[in-house]
């Protein structure tokens, strides 16, 4: 019985304590004006400016043109005249293969050609003599036909020997591997090296990679919502972590005609001029593509846009009453710092910090007002 009595007493005391705190809180609110306290906020002016509608994409840089240089014949690598980073010109000898066997084959083919040429000359001389004798009826037609057939045979042998000599000459020339390309500048650089002197190489074995980095290509992927806005020829600005604060001019050169199903993204290639060869293939790149520039647009800082009771808008400041009004807005261009306001027409200042404590008509403390004594504490 005593246990229940103590329980009743404790509950009664707690109820009295709660009622006392509630009453004292109401008295305090009454002493301070009987309403919610003013909220300290930060504000920014509504501005009229030129807004740039753009998007930034990430990607990688690659050389505009590159290829792997390889020998066309098999043999031992005697010399490799370049290393990574070296500049090479069109037609420069990059590597030399052992040419002993190829030179022997060439000399043999050359001798065969000389022999065939001599035999053909003798057959041609005999044919001319036979033609003269036939005209004077000193020999029968059958003899002339035999001499003519011999000449045709020697002529065919000469053509075969000439082809063999040319092939052997080409094979010998291929032991000197040259850098060659069509179009572009007259100089390129060595990107990678795959062989060393002394190695036995097969035809097609990679020696070095040759790159054109005077112009690079930034490869980016765009999402489906941006795909329709991308057009060949549009300007773009490229930036890289290696050169902070510096931008490189480019233009959209190619747009893939399809989107990948797994990502719903399309490949876009941007050609980038590379003055001073500052950019390198393989670098991470950011590409900023500008869709449009809208002059004299009404804009507010991005931080001013707030979703209040399911609507996006801004809290507009009335400095005379130190109160705010929530204004739903229609947005236009959205950038990282500013948002265009299409409607309604705005002017004055908007709240950029403290919106979570505001409501329509709420009293605020403007920046610096508390120090000047213009607002209630």
C-alpha cells in the first residue's frame, strides 16, 4: 500500500513541475512580445547579369594520330636510334636490321637481271637479222617464227628477273625502318619503346609508338538529356589538373551516332589545340561546352533557392519591416553559382542562409542589424 502511495506522490510532483515550467515559458514569451523570435539570416541581392548555359564533362586525352612502327621484314635489330620523348621527322630512319642475307639476295637478283638483259639483247639482235633474211627470202617463215619465239621467251625471263631484283631491293630497303605518315605536321614524338638492339624480330614486331600531340582529342561521354544539344563544330574549353587555372580551346569534332545501352551515354570527341605541347595523352580532362549565353538575365545565388511546403522559390526580404515573403519562382538557366529567375519579376535581396527556420512573414535579423540595435535581440 505504501508503495502505491509513493508512486502517486512522485507522479503528482512531476505534473506540478511540468505545469510550472509551461507557465514560466508562457510568461517569458509574453515578456518578449508574445511571438516567435526573429531569425538571423544572410542575404544577397537579386542581380541582372549575362548568364552562360553550359555543362562540364570529364574524360581523357589521347593523341589525335598515333601508330605503332614495326619492321616489314624479319631480322636482328642492329640499331634503334630513338627513345621515348624524342622528336622524329617524316622519313627519318628509326631502326636498322641486319641486312647481310637481304644484300646477298639483292646482289644475286641483280646478277640474274643483268644476265637476262644480255640474253634478251642477243635474242632481239637475232630477231632483227631473221627479219631481214625473211624479207629477202633467204630463210623460211618457220625459222623466223622460231627466232621470234626465242626472243619472246627471253623477254619474259627478263621481266621475271626485273621483278625479282625489285623485290630484293625492296626487302633490302626494308631493313632500314623509317618513320612515315600522311597528313599532319612534319614532326611527331616517340611515345613508347618496345624493343632493344640485339633482339630477333619478326615482321610486324612493334618497335616504337609514334604520336602526333600537336593536336589532342578529349574523349567524353554525354548523357541522354544532353545528347540532343551536342553539335559538331561547337566550341569547348578544356582544363586539366596539371595546368590549374588554364584553359585550352577546342571544338567538337565527332559525335557518336548511338548511345550505349548499359549507360545511356554517347561518346563525343573534342579536338584540342596544344600550344607548347603542355597537354599529354592520357591526362584527365574536363570539357566545358557552352550551349548559350543569355544577356541581362535576372539571377539569384544558387543558395537562395529553397523548397518550402513543396514549392521551389526564394525568401524575399522587406527591409522596412525586417520580414520575409516566400515567392515561388520559375527557373531558367542553372549554373554552379547562379540561377536565372524567369518569373515573377524580382528585385531587392533574398535570403541565402537560414531558410530552414523561416516561414512566410517571419521576422528576421539582417546582417549587421544586431550590432546597430535595429532588431530585437
